[in-house]
C-alpha cells in the first residue's frame, strides 16, 4: 500500500516540476497554439505539448 502512495507522490512531484519547464520551453520554441477568432476560444497562446510532463511522470513512476 505504501509503495503505491510513494509512486503516486513521485509521479505528482515529477509532473509538478516538469510542467513549468515544458511550458517555458514550448513558448520559447514557438510550439504554441495561437488563438484566432474563428476556431479557438482562448485569448492567449497555449502550449501544444502540455501533456508531455504528465506522460513522462506516469511512465517514470511505472518504471520505478
């Protein structure tokens, strides 16, 4: 039971640390979805690779 809680905590902390790094990297490299009035509702550019840190933390926790 404790090992599942530990893996969940490790996954959460990894995602928490990686998300701002990936967000800033995608903004710097221009990997963002720019809003337009016809198709998008958001008002500012949104990173396209936002799910990568979540996937990496999940796979990393499974690897442990």
